[in-house]
């Protein structure tokens, strides 16, 4: 059984649900098996352990989104696109040295999302962004750790050094976080340390005379 992965929001898409009936796709959203296979290949290039994408799951997800009140459906899409904007900012930030493997995968993700004529054309109202947010959702574990580090870095920069920049700022952030980890580890060791020597269960450490 696959272990759960980080998701871009606290409410994951119900992509792997197999309980709902399979609806028919709208004619404008009809996609070919080859197109779905290519999309699935991209998902797994970005995150090899992602769930598989097939027509049935895509149809169920489209039906789920279409059945929601318009404002709620829009929020589902916008929340994930907002996380993508955070990733764009991370790539563009001169103070952040993005890990090369993450950058390469993120470039491919952005290239897909920026293509308006992808698996589901963006011109289709709302559902045209379904494949984009699904790609963000399934590929998110490939970016989650660095995205959270970057979010923490931005908070640190704004609070502690709002006018600083460059490699020295990031080095300062790393040093402070390592110091925090070392302090936490020391507290754990102190908590677990036995000040009195261990004695055999039958032997009392004290003797009354």
C-alpha cells in the first residue's frame, strides 16, 4: 500500500477514490488514451511514486469538481495555483539557491501549466485547469521539502533581516536552523540521561544502617 504524500493544501483532491460511478466526459473535454498516457508519464517523471492517471480517475475527478458550488470549485483550483506561484517565486528569488534536481523538475511542471493547449485545453471554463491542478497535486512531493524550506526562509528574512540579501543571508538562516536542531537534540539527550547508575533489580542503591 502506498504511503500518503505531502499535498499542496490540507484538503487533498479525491483522485484515488474508486467508489463513485464513472460519468461521461463532456465532449469538449474528451481526451485520447495516448494523451492521458503522456500526461501520466510526465507525472511520474516529476514524482515516480505518484498515483497512476487513467481515464476513469480523471472522469470522476471532473465530475466531483463540476458538482461543487462554483465558488468552492474555484477555490480548489486557486489554492493549488497559489502554491505554484510560490514555486515560481522560489525559482526567481536571487537569495535562494534552488536544488538543481528540483529546479529541473519544476521547469517541466511550469512548462506544462503555461501551455494552454495541454491535456484539457485551458479555454474550457474551470475544467480546463483540472489537469494543471492535478499535476501540481500529484507532483507536489517532489517539491514539498524545498517549498517548505523556502517558506521558512522567507519568514526568517522578513522578520530578522528584511534588508539583507545574497548567499550570506541564506548561510545565516542555515546556521540558525542548525543551532536550533542542535539545541533540541541536546534537550532530548538531557531528558533521557540517567543521573543515577543502574543497579540490579534485586539490589537497592541505598542501605540503611
